[in-house]
C-alpha cells in the first residue's frame, strides 16, 4: 500500500476501459424501474508472456470473455449497491480464470442526482485471488 492507500500491483494485465451498459442497480425505486447507464473498467493481472511469444489466442484470456461476464452482471439481476456489482464482477472473473492473480474493477454511474457537475460517481475495488471470499 502506498501512503495514499492506493495499492500498487505490477506485472502484465488485460485492460478493458469504458464498457457501457444499461442496468437496474440502485436503492431508489426509479433506478430499479427505469434503469440507467453504468461505466465499467477492468484490469486483470495475468502473465501474458506465453501469448506474446506464441501469438495464439489459446495462450491468453480473451477480452471478449471478460466483457461478457461484465455485461451479464451489469445487465442482469439488480443490486442495491455498486459495491455489490463490483464484487460480483471480481469474484466471477477470478473464479472462472485461475490464471488471473488479481483484478481491479471500477463501476461508475454518470447520471446521479447531485448538486453539481460530475463525470460519474462510483466505486473501485481490487481483489487478489488469495483474498477472495468463497461464496
């Protein structure tokens, strides 16, 4: 951990940025009824050397597979909290891909009822394979 509390993870990673989906998450009735746009970023730490050398898809994890996990969760069953959405994405990715050692998930809501201008409000979590709770 750094002095700011931000965790530094080094090594190779898959990067998915700016994923946009419509979901029905939130604690307000209108959020569950009308839904809204959610923005997702994913970092997934895994050794990419074999794929870099072989240039073969079977030696890595397909970005589209991780994208599909995120889409299914965000567009799926509603959650009250963004923390729960992020946790579900992290635990699913780590469960499905044992070669991934850690993930960082950001979940943002660009359309929130606040007094002021914002790009989005949201959460960011980091989970390591060794610290993920078994559900």
